[in-house]
C-alpha cells in the first residue's frame, strides 16, 4: 500500500483546514493509498522515508514556507 503524508502547520487554522480537506479528498478518491495528516512538529524522519508522496500545507511568508 502506498502512503501519502500530508504535513501541515498553521497559525490561524486555514492551512490546517486545507490539509484536512486534502486528506479527506485523497481518502475518498484514492483506493489503496494510506493517507496520514500530521502536524509538522510531530513528524519523524521515518515518516518522511516511508512516504511515497508528500504534501505540505503551511502559510507563506515572504515567498517561502513558514513554520
């Protein structure tokens, strides 16, 4: 089974809502794919290594990822 890891960080809740929506849509449309949605400070190196796909959801500050 393939794994999609969604890593998020949010200060206002908007990026978290985006990550949760993406996770929900992926779970509904992708059979045979395990979807994990994890806050960035809880992600371990093994999570990144084991993931087949990554999606990052976070605020943008001055043109780069915040958090």
